[in-house]
């Protein structure tokens, strides 16, 4: 199970950690987590409006799929081990590209089916079509 904290819980944790370790700089602001991109928001809207199998729970956003690693999926359907990764321009940076390769390999080894989509496939509607097809296949129903 992944550990998730609110900002207040994180600050309290930092304060307690500082007390235990003697490090006093807990007032330094933490960098804010970058929110979803415009294209991720568009896909989220398409997912909200999509007709998925009724037995399928809604997807989870920013889902950590390995307990011991800081790797997360943009969208995940854990009950059927299907995830969606939105690949934008930032993923072409060398460090992120290498990290994405490792994430895909670890996800596959853990049994996940990962659908990678880009902005063009989201805007055209292909991405949501692919996701619907994959989810229908995974729930053994015909579209």
C-alpha cells in the first residue's frame, strides 16, 4: 500500500523528523507538486464521460504501483491492472526518458498493462477508444 500524506501531515512529519535528527530547517518551503498538464486534464474529462464496464471502479490518479519505489501512473485501474501514461514533451528529456523506460519494464514485470498515449491521440479521441477497448478486453466483455 502506498503512503500518501496531505501537505499538513507532511509538514508535521518533517517537524517530527527534525526533532529526532536534530535538523532544524523545517520552515523551508517544499516545492509544490506540479499539477496535471492540460492534456492530462482533457483525458481525465474524457474518462469521466466514458462508458466503462459497470463493475469497474473509477480510475485512480497518480497511482503508486510499487510499494518500494517512487513510480506512479497518470491513471490506473488497479482491479484489472491497467494503467494509462500520458507522454508529453517533458518525457523526451534524457533523465525522464530513462526513468520512463525503467518504469515500463517494472510495470510489465509486475503484471500491468500500460497504455501510453500522447496529446494528438487524446485530442483525436483515439486514446479514449483504445482505453475502452483494453478495459472491455480485461473485463471479458464485448464492446
